[in-house]
């Protein structure tokens, strides 16, 4: 009879360990999704380049971050999260906005990050 109780105990241990591992994986997945939602632009934060130009022209943007010469983050006063737009391949920020009628003198402070 000791064999059955040992086998039953081993089965319970395995089930408990399996359940703990499964819960750990679920927790890690949940944390990754929350982290991604916190840092990636949300649907209501993605705007067109034309909309970005209009906001810059109206003075609604206090600073701009350009990453990899393509990703544009526009920070508004009092807003913790930036608006986001993306330039076309091989386009530059300055040339794109100048073609939309915005002169470099109208640009708020720019920060450019490249890797």
C-alpha cells in the first residue's frame, strides 16, 4: 500500500508544480502585455503627418522626438503621452514639413535619436 500512497503523493506534487509553472507563465504574459500597452502608441495617439504639421503650425506641440529618422513623437503641454506619426521611407522630417508649408523656424525643440 505504500506504493499507492507514494504514487498518489508524486502525482499531486507534479500537478501542483505544473499548476505553479502555468500560473507563472500566465503572470509573465500578463506583465509583458501591460508593459507593451504602456509604451506603445495607442490608437487615439497615432496621427497623420498632415495632422502633425497642423498641430506644429498652431503651436500645440512643445517638443518633438525623432527616432531612427522615421518615428516621430510629438509632446503636447500637460500631456504625459506623446502623439505618434511615422514618416515615409527615405523622407526627412524637415523636408516633409516644409512641403506641408511649415518652416523650420516654427519647429519646437527637436531631439533626434539614432542607433
